C-alpha cells in the first residue's frame, strides 16, 4: 500500500510555559512512499524524522496536513484503527509475557474480518517467529534475551498481524556493531519476503544507504532530498545532504568561480562551464581525488593510512572547511611517505559546487540533472 | 601498624558511643519485650501483680495459649479481625487500583484530585471515626421524633428505609458494614499513593505499543496494567493484611473503647483483646500477641509466596 | 508469510464512521473518568464537610428529621463548649510538649545511629544492623505488653517520661537515614577528616543539610504520631495532667444513648483535625514522600 504525506506539519507547544516559543518539529512535509518499498527516514537528531514516523503510526497527531494510506485519509484515525506495526527504539516488549505471548498479543486483538481462531493464531505466531529466527526462544521472557533477540521479537510482534505498514524507530541503535550489520540485512530480507511497505528511522546514513529502496533526508523538520540512495549520494541537492551522506565524509572547501574555472586556494582545479563568477563552496568526495605528479590541486601531506585495498591520504590546505582533507585512493598509487606535499587531479562527477549563501547546488558537472522524485 | 590498630580501636569506641542511646533504649523496650513476652506467655496465668507478689505463675507450659484459644471472647475477636481484613483488603485494593488508573488517565485536575484522595491519610482515626459515628447515628433514637442521620437520609433519596446502623439494638452485620466503609475510606489514600506512583513509573511505550496493536481498554488494564503493577499491588495487599490484623483504633473511633455498647455482640479485635488483658492477665495477653504474630507471619509468607508466583520480574 | 492477507483496508465511508465513533468514545470515556473520580472525591471529602458543618449547628438544628446541608445559624459557641467539655486546651499543650520533646530526642538518636551505621567501622556492625531490621517484622502490640510492665516497675505511670521514652528509637527511621547517608560520597567524609573537621561538625555541616528532606519527613511523621497516638497514652495515663488530645476527645464523648451533643463533639473533632490539615496543606510533599517509603502511619 502506498503512503502519501501531504503538507504534514507538527508544532510542539513550548515546554517552558513562560516563553511562547513553539518548536516546529516537522514542517510542510510532502512525499509519497510507493507500495512495498523500504524507506529510510534519515537525518541528525532533532530533524523530525521520529515525529514523522509517530504521525504515520497515529501516536502523534499532526498539527496540519494529511496522511493517506492508499486512498484512505487516515489523518484523524487513532493508532488503534490504522493497522500499522511499529517497532520501538527500545522494543517495548511486555516484560511479563513470554516471547510467544508477546507475539500472540496483537493477533488476539484482531476483530471483525481479521479475527482468527486459536490455532491459526499459534500458527501465524510461529511463522513470524521463524521468519526472524527466534522460534526456539518462544517460552523465554524478554529479560532472558540478548538485545538482538529482543529486537527480532519486536519485529515479529509488529509483523505478525500483517500490518498495512511496518514502522521501525531507530531499530538498530541498541545493538552492537556486528549485530547491527547482520540485523539490517535481515530487515531487508524480511521486508522483501513480506512485501509490506516499511518505513524506518535512523540517524546512521550508512545504515539507511545500505538497505533502503528510497531515502528521505531531513533537516530541522524539512525534507532536503528524496531518492534512491545512490542517486542522492551522487547528486546531493545541497551542502547539508552532501555532508550528511558518505563515510568518510565529503571534503568542503571555500572556493570561487572565475571565467568558467573553479579555483581552490588560488589554483584552478576544474573546468566549470556556465557558472557565473562568484564565491562558492566546493565539496569533493574522498574518492574524487586522483594523485598526480602534476595535479591541479596542491595540499600539504599529513599522513597516509593504508587500509588494505585502499589508501587514505590525509592532507591539508588553506581553503579547507573540514578539519582535514581525506581522500581515498587505490593502493596502486605509491606516494612517498617523506613527501611534504601531494598533488591531485579531480574526478569531475565527484565535485559539487554550492552557492555560498543558500548552500544550494549550482553546478552539476558532467551529469544529468538530479532526480528528486522517486 | 600499632598506630593503625589504635585508630581502629578509637573508631570502634566512637561508633558505640554514637549508638549507645539507641542500643540502650532498644535493649529495654524492644529486645527485653521479645524475651519477656515468651516468658510471660508460657507461665500459666502470669500477671505483673503476681510477679510483684513473688510468684510467676502456676506452671510453665502452653496453658495460656490453651486458655486463650478456648476462650469465647478471643474467638470472637479473631472472627471480627479476620472478617474485617477479608472484607476491607480486597475492596480497598480494587477501589484504589481503579481510582489510581483513572487518575493516571486524566490531565486537567489530576494533581488536585490526587491531593483530595490523599486527604484521609492525614487524619486522626479516632476523631474521624467519631464523624462516621455521627453520620450513621440516629439522633433521638427510640423517641417519637428521631433524626435518622445523613447516611439514612441519603439512602432515603434512593427509596431505602432507614437502617439502625450503630445505635442500641443494631445488628452485627450493620456494625460490620459501617466499620468496613470506614476502614476502606481510611485505607484508600495510602494504596492510591503507592499504586499511582507505580503507574507513573510504568514506561509509556507499553501503552503506545498496546495502542498500535488495537488493544481494547479492558484488555490493556488486565493484561498490561495489572501485571506491570503487580509488585506494587502485592506490596499494598501485604501491608493491608498486616494493618487489617492490627485493626483497633478505627473501631474505638466509632464504637468507643468498650466496643460493645450497641448490639450486644462484641466488635473487639485481636489487638483490643491484648490491650484489655493488660493490667491483670499479661500472660494471656502475651500468648495472644504471639498468636497474632504467628498469624501475621503466616499470612505474609503466603502472600509473598503467591505474589512471587504471580508477579513478574 | 508473503501469501498472508494483509489487514483489511477501509473505505471512505467506514473511515468517517470510525473517525466519528473514535471521537465519541473518547468523549464518553473522559466523561466517565471525571464523573467517577468526582463522585469518589465527594465521598472522600464528605465526612470532613459533615464534620465542619455539624460543628456549627445548634442541637435543635442538628436533630431536624431532614438534615440541613448548611447551618442556619452559625454556632461558634460549640467550639467554646468543646474546649471546656473535653479540656482540649490542657490536652493540646500536653500533646505539643510530648510531640516536640520526643521528636527532638528521636532525631538526635536517629542521626547518631545512622551515622555510625553509614560511616564508621566496628565489629558486628552488619549483624547488629540486620538484627535491628529483623525487629521491624514484629507487631508493636507484642512490645506494648512488656513495656507496660516495665514502665509500671519503673514507676513511670502518669508522667511525660512514659509517653516519650519508649518510642524514641525507630528502627525504620535509622534505616531510612542510613540509606540517605550512604548516598553521600565517602570522599567528603575523608576530605573533612584530612582537614581536621570533627565528626559532629561534619555531621552538622554536611550530612544533615544533605538529608534535610528525610529529616523533615521524619519530624512530620513523628509529630503526627504524637497527635494521633491513642492506645499507649490510654494505658499509662489516667489524669488530664498527662493525657493526650486523642484520649480526651474519645473519652469526653462516649455516650452511646444517642442523646449526645453531637455538634459540640464535632467541634472538638474539628479542633483536633485542623492542625493535621494545616500540616497537610503546607508539607504535603514531605508527607507523601515519607509515606510512600514507609507505609507506616504516624
């Protein structure tokens, strides 16, 4: 089922009664989530992504705008009547119930056309447990499970009633690094197998990029960009998105354009046709550097980190706005460790130029215009 | 090393000096009574008068216990105590639970109502017992023109005939009803305070999760609220039982300290029995106190055993 | 799992119905909640209301077949009569005296013991503390019998001593305060020792201020205890010189003939209740905190 958010807004009244400052958590949010996709809501903390998720679930009421499930306007519907499944950040498993009872719980509440008999319920619960591979833990209490196991139980509980939408709130944040990798693959697999439209919230861009069909990047309650992960990565519409996506993060420089050429630190590093002369921010992905003896861009070498297949060169120059310039190059490039400076040529499609005032992207290199739709 | 030992010694000294007043008082008024109660309980017909006169009692053994248990007055006290406990603990616990859950579900006026519900706690149980007495009392009872009291008048609005609750000739069950109402009224604040405190510390996400799963209200109450509150409920029930077995001053408040003047049947309780035996029958009083202790102990153990099975985590 | 039917979707018409039903249910539930709570609150408050208005009625008005909900003539005179009938003035002073003296002594003893248990090292500390806690299980009535014998032997009957001394030590308060003291970092104590601060000065300057809320709770509960104590004073005192207010109140009005002057009686009850209300209004926070920790009344 597709989900449509239209001009969704959420304003929280100020907590401090004296000052009347309102907090705009989500502002005029509109986008469509196609049926059966896995969508990641991504942004730093306080960007309104969780609020958006809770509005879709019905636990929070929007201040303005509408939410559609398929053709149905569910904006005023309470969570009880929406038929969503939600996995909470801390899982919220009922501590006094066994895994089995936890998973059965939503089924026992179904009524009307969805009502099931006892055996079907048990079957469904077992099936859901098998899907998340916890069918051997059915008689344990949540306190007897590891974080990863609890997380799976929470997913099983959310999935078992076959909700119209599955929502996950920072599902991986309580897991250790290894479990996180494993579990995110599993979420992907489960979502594919069930085909349920799934929305999850995360502040971890790597997590969002790796499993989402579509990512929605948010900042301060406003959507910045929506698209396939790779598209957004390759074509960030503004400096925020460019900085937010990618590890190691993108390198940002103070630069200017003069006569169709991009100057960083006084050196012409790239041809940029069609851009008027102005001050800009230039952002270069770490993989956008090519070390070259007569490269266009000169930097002071700080250190070289060899990471097997790749080499990470850490350097500096006067125009940089990030703490260091980090470039990832193929290990085939040999750089003398005693060298003082390093010179780079740039890959044009890894260089983005942003207006220095609005931070909007103003030059798209040799690529076609970015897709902002889905 | 020597110095260190000296220092330790000094600290020991200091500790005992600080503890001296407490320890001395505890020895006299707590430790000695425990020993002495056993001694008195096992000397048949022990009394302080006799001891001052040079004899302890007729024989050492279980005679006091036997006499206490066989004595009809004591059996009545035991019956009254049990009856009141069995009536008031469940009623007050369930009522307190419902009130606490309702209080927890509202926003405006919550603090105000919470304060109101705590009010009966800070009262003198004798004094307010007298107010209850006045509310149930029939003024000018037996005269041609009696005033039936506010409670009978309120019941009259619903078409009930006036009832002789506590005046001369009133029935045992009417008396018990009045006592139950008063004790429940008195017991509610503490229970509400504890249960509401428990409710407010329950993670709100469990309720959000229940909402997402379309759980009906009643099911939320029985399947989520009650189990999550079970440690608090157990606590309230156990303290309720202990308090119930020690019930005394509420009855004095309403019926005066002979607890009998009205219907003929005594409303005395175990604690009342113990106090009445002071002055001439300390041996039996001690035996009764030990019986009371044993009952409270057993009931508490049963409660704890049951609640351990029923409460989770 | 993929072949399972996804939950039924609703249609436009149903949606409106569900939305309306949802709103109606919400309103009804809120209404019922408030209705129930208000009725219960009325029941809770009613005895207090009845106490106050009855205390201001004349005997004639009180005996009307249909009780009035508000006094026609306000009879302040009932209060004067109550004071004389139950000798409330004298008993009031007795109670305040016993309350203050026993609270102060009790606080000193409790603080010193709690300090010893929390900060000092001595042989048998843990055993002694466990022993103390164990005595909390025994019902107070068991002590009362022997204590009655003991104070009789001491010749303490009919004195203030007998009302104060036997209840000076409360194991529960020692326990409460010890837990509080333990939360104060030991480094502070060691630092004070290095500076040459004496124990008592440290207690006074650091520990007592830091545990003030608990000390206030203890003070209030102790005072309320004196105010509400009935059984023990009844056993050990026989004259108004030493009796406490609750005894005077009950004994002055034990007339079950149904002819008692109830308005005066209610005036006396109101006089006894008002200090408690005042304490409650101004110190509610401390009482509720103390109570939820102890579950002990007074």
